[in-house]
C-alpha cells in the first residue's frame, strides 16, 4: 500500500467568507475526499484554512492523480468558487513521516518551557547540568512547537494537568486549573456541564509569554476532564483589529464561528485594541452573539499584562453578558528566563558553565533596552545564537564538545566590558572627563564609607547626569554600575538603558506594570533613563496622563529599592531642571548631580585620533591635517547646545576610513593607511558639510 502526504491550503479570506453553518470549508473538502473507498486518510494537522493529510492508497495512483482527485472534490463542494485562486495542493510520497499532529491554529509564538517537578539527585562528583532529564522530557512538546516540529504521543509525559503544573511562572493560570479540577466531580455528578461551558476567561498576558501553549494545555485539560468533547483543532486565536471606517473587526471576528454540538474548542479573542471600548453598544452586541455559541466554544479574551483595576473594569463589562474569570500572567523575571534558556540548551544537547549566564543576562538586558521584548521568543533567539557561536568556536579550534564557555560566547553581549579592566581605569582613560571622573569617585567613596560606618546612613544612590548629546553620559553611567559592583554596593552592576518614552505603555493600565517590570529587571543594577523629561512633557496633554503614571511608578520604585537600584536620569540641562522643578519628590530622591560639559576642540581631536589609532595606520600628514581641522571649528559651534560632541568625532572617523576604503579599491593597494586626503574627502562630503553648516560656519580648510 502506497502512502502520500497531502498539504492542502485554501485562500484564507475566501475560507472565512464561505464557512457553512455546520462545517468549515476545509472540513467539507476533507470529508469529500474521504468518499474515495480506495483511500485511507489520516488527518495529521488541520487549521482554519489548511490541513496536512496522510493518504494510504490501495491502487497504483500517483501524486498527480491524487492532486486531481482533491481538485475535483473541491469543485464538487464549491462549484461557484475559482479553484485556481482558492486551492493549493502539494502531494509528496510519505517516507516514515510521523502521524502525530501539531497544535492546530496556534501561531508561531514560542511557549513557556517547563520546570522539573522535583530536584534531581546526582552522584558525588557528577557535573551539574542545566536541567534534569525529566525537565528535558517535559519541554519536548514546547520546543517542537517553537521549531515547527511534530508532536507524537511519546513526546508528552503525564496529563495536561501535570504539564500545566510544570510551567515556569503562570501562577494564576495554575490556580484556575486547580480550581476547575477540584470541582470536576461535582459537575459530572450533577451533569452541570452547561453551567461550566457558559463561563469565559480574561487572560492578561504579554506577547511571547506562552499564550498559545497555555491555551492548548487548557483545552487538553478540559478534554481530559470530560468537561468538553475536544475538537481536533483544540484552539483558535483571533485578534480584533482597531475599528476604522473601512473595516468591521467585530463582524470579521464572528466569521470563524460555527455551531457544532459534536465537539468544542477554545476560542481566544485578543481584545487589546478594544479595551477602552468594551462598554460600547457594538461590543456588547458582539458579546451577545458570542454567547449563542457557548455550546461549541470556550471563550477566552486576551489583553496585555495591565493593572488590576483596569482588568477589573474590563471584567465588569464582560460580566454584563457572560460570567468571566480574570487570569494574570506576570512577566518572567531574569532567573525564570535563565531557567527557560537552560532547558532549551539541554534539549539541544548542550550545557553551559555557570558564568555564561551573566553574558546571557546582559544580552537579554540589551534586547529589552529598546522597549521591545518578546519573552520566551527572545530567549529562544538568544539561545540559538549561543549554540551557533559555540559551534563556530568548535570548528575554529578543532574541538568537539557541547559545554558552552563564557569566553566563547561573550561577543553576543555588546555591553560586556573586559573583566581585567577596572571601572576606575576605564574612567581615567576617558578623554576630557577629569572633572566628571573626580565627581564619580567622590560619590562612590561616600557610599562606601557609609556602608563601612555603622553610625552613617547610606545616602540615596540615584543620580542626574546633565549635558548635551555626545558628552559621555551613557558611557559614564555604564562605568558607574561596574564601579558600584566592584565596591560591593550593587550585587549585579549591570546596565539597563531606556528612553523616557519606553516606560509608557500602549494601552490604559499598561504603563504602571511596564514601568515596574523595567525597574524590577534592574534591581541590583543601574537603570539609565535618557530624556526622562519626555514623560513630564506629556503630562496634561491627554486625559490618560501616561507620563505622570510612569513617573509616579518610577518614584515609588526608587524609594522602595533605594539601596538596591540606581536610577540615573540624563538629558539637556534646562529640560532636566524643569523636570525636577515639576516633580519635587523626584528631585529629593536624586541627590547626586553630575554636569557633563561640551568637549573642547582639543578633546575632540584626541578622541578622533584615539579611534584612529585603535584600528588603522596613518601617514605623517594625517594627524597634522586632523589637528588643523579641529582647530578650525568655530568655538560657537563646539559650545552650542545642538553640537553632537564625541558623536561628531565618531561620525568623522567613520566617514574618513570609509573614504579610504573606496580609495584603496580604486588604486588596488594592498596596504590600508589613512592619508590627509581621506580626511579632506570626508569633510567635503555633502552630508558632512551640511551637518557642519547647520551648527554654524566652520572653516573647512587646513
């Protein structure tokens, strides 16, 4: 008997518009294909508009004949539809392909990994691995979801309830499932299934924190508990877009629904864009329509992790139509993310030395610093990079081992400083920063003395850095964290950098949890907030006042963790003064003020040449030409508020060696030596000339 794999895909938009009262188009098509008595069909996966079938056939038909059969079946089911536009079919011969099914309709969102249920004892002298064997087996299904692999029954150990208990975090979700599990005997005894299925749920969870996995496990738990007859699809997720004059998202959200009393699935609606409109008449009508489908679906509404008061308001609106239970998913902290990464490494056959996780944590901090972080998805990305860098190291050194070491992967964290250079040395090596360095050392010495003297109270650690762009504020803030760690003041000494606007959430009730999470990540380290006054500027501009909410949360965190968190705010002098005047509580908690003056022309020349000397050779005339150029820049430009200081020097440096690279290609030279003409070409570049002209009228000659 020959076997084939058929991958059938329908046009998604057409499938939504063509659903039958009792059956989706993909179901109707599969049912029609099954009518061929010479075929045995197993559904491997099925989604709203696609499926994967294993077809065992008794006769000698080939892939072309099977494709024609599916095409003819489509035409019989949907005679008015354009088969060429709405059907795609790929047939391949089956070569030992598993019949296990993938989670249906789950998007490619990386799920939460699992914790071991109990510690694993090791023999004396046995090297500690990242996770235990039981944990590795426990995460197989989740890891295969991540990589797009297949699940089989042998991949899953234990019931859905057992696997839910092993999830990292998700405490509220676990409590929900435990509560349902406890009442199952009563529901069964009194045949009160309708009472249970009439309930809905409100999940508050951020992107990348395992929503799809939790939905799938929840559906499997309900099926195993005999509370519902679980559909093969298990779950379906739909995001309600914001309403515009050109769309009707609520009507679109109803299209996937079909009334089918034979089986049920978990239907999750993302209502993030509708959180402020849940009391609107159109949303209430939408809820009433959903209620009529309660015999076929368990409804879950998803919003981001937001304040409890906002969740309560949304719940009350939902409760007007259907009973709703809120469930919050607290974002995982760095220790939990490390646990996930260890599980991922172990599943791939790798382990890591303990000091590797400092590098991993720094990389995660960098991923968070732009305000966009996707939880376990990001962890998986970083772990894959660690594995690849390890393999490159193996290939380069001719080694073959699976133990990742710090030196092998330290390049993945851009902010990782050389361990052998002390913070004080780094500070002393900075050009034009003598006054700033002296002030930083004075502050650290005061804090150290307070810690060593019982009669002295440790001063508040928070600081203000004021100065124009490019004056070294970020670099010094990073060194401060390293110095405080070296002196035992901070336990981690890592560096978290955000812009003020990064603390503001996208929805009502999102700002305070987001700001608190940012602060929580930085406990034991430095939280650097650039242009924090952007929050103050927003205050009063709308009824939401997200900026004020972020500031209030930040001030509370600064006070509650004043001994374990250093907040450094940075920005222009005048704007920082306005921020402090408008927020007296903030100013009193930031006693240390460090001013960063603009660099002098001599400083800029030395910074420029320092970068050149680190990477390139240059001829005798190059340094003289550089000195002449920087001396020629007008003093008004150098001291202006808009001047970019060290960034100006870096831009010139990068433009100069870029010109030299072009020259080398043209003349075919094998030597790479910077010459005065390279600098002249860089300065004469139209973009660079315009940049200087915006700042004033510098003399561009030598």
